[in-house]
C-alpha cells in the first residue's frame, strides 16, 4: 500500500508529548522529526501509517514515577487509585509538555489546531493536525484562572481526571473486573469547570471519569458527550470502559467514542498482553457501532501511553486495523467515518 492509498486517521488520544518529556532528550524536535527506536509515534512512522493528526495529550505524571509504573500489567481486584499530584508539580510538567508541542510546531513537525477548520486545512497540507488536549487537570486552579491562559495558548480539549482524584472530580481505578461506579461525583469546582468549558468551546473528555462524575457532566454540559479513548464494558469488564447506560447517554447526546488500543481494555480477561489479535478490536468497534450508530465511533489509540497489540506495533501499523475493518465488510465510507470523518464532525460541534 502506497502513502497515497492510505486512509487518513485522526486519532482521539496519544501520549507522545509525555514520552518526549520523559525522554529527557534536549532535542525533542529531532527525536520526533527523524524518529528513533522506541515509542509509538514520530513523523516518519506517522507518514507510513496514514496518521493525519489527533488529540495530543498533556498528562501530569505521578511524582517520581513514570506513567507506565502507575499502570499494572496484570488485572487486580484491589488496585487502589494512584495518589493525587500536587498542583505545583502538575503545573511544571503541563507547561513543559505544552512547550514541547509548540516547539514541534515551530520545527514544522505538526500544526497546532484551534478549530475543526484548522484541522481540515492542516490535513489538506499534509501536516499532522494536533489538537492541544490535557488529561487530568491538576495544573488548573479551582478558580479557573489557568484555564483562561491555557485556552488562549490553544487548549481545546480536556479530560477532567486521569485515574486518580483531583480538585474537580474522581477517576476510576485500574481494576479488573470492576464497575466505573466508584467514588463521588464532580466537586463544585468540577461543575464550574464543565460550564466554563462549554462557554470557551473546550471539548470535555469523559475517559477515566467515574460514573457519578459522568452523570454530572451529562446533566450539566450542553455539548455532545465524548470519550476519546474508551471501550465496551460488556466485552471487557474494566472500570475504564463504558457501560450500556453510558453508551446510551453518549448516543442520546449525539456524542462519540474513540476505540482504545490498550490491550487491558480490549481483552475479555483484562490483561495487558501484547499478544492480542485484531479480532477483539473489530468486535469492540462492532459493538460501539450498534450502540452509537455510524456517526458515533472513532479511534482513540492511546499510543505512547499503553501496551497495544503487537500486530499493530506502532502508528505505522494503523493500516492493519483499517484492513481488518474492510475484511469485516465495512465499506470505504464507513471506514473513513471511523478513521477520521467522525472526529472532524465532532470537533466542529464542540470546538467550532
């Protein structure tokens, strides 16, 4: 398959900025532009896989721990929530990763996009379309003054929590099997954050949020409900996945879900195991289509933030999933919706 034959993919979630931040490499631009062994996304592999862009997440890592050390490789019935991250530490890492995003833009590696039109224009030019996203808003103060600063810098999407508590709400644990019904809902600050995001046209990501927090967002938000990187709880009973009523709420709001490639959120046994085939990914897509309809399903890989199936390997392996969808009988029009068109439509509804 040549580059011109590739179906473009706009992806709901990656953690490449975290990987570059934790690399401690002084020339992250070169690291991304030229590509080196390790990780999932760099420019050469993105071009090889048809990766057209996506939500580039900024995730404040646990203090003195890498993100991967916080995520167990085996399911546990008693895995506790990771501890809260102090705001000062979260602010330092958030600003540092935002700097990396803008340095990559100055180097010509990508385009930071502030609207759906920006995304379409970047894709038309063959530039990676990067939407500035935050996963876990520990860097934002309860008074929301930092939200204004980050929005002015380009923030257009945020997940209120990662899988830990903060001043705004509560995340779900890395626990299998388990329900997302863990802990209380949004705090008063969290509810104010939802309203502020609606006013500023910042998309709210429900992935990692617990059930009561999800209900609070659904009751407060006037935007479609979106989970950028989550799967189907009925197939894989992990608290990170979406139950039937959550999927119904997303459908009723005209929202969407991005398929997470993390093997522990795909497999019926809940294990992080790279020896995971494409069939289970297609099964989740099928189930999401049944629950949400053709306009409600996209991809949300979690590249550079999770163990993904070895058959895909990295971003260059995206065509293998596209081919698996085609082999399942998905036509070109539906495949393109899942690959990128649905995300573009959702961005038009949420960020403008």
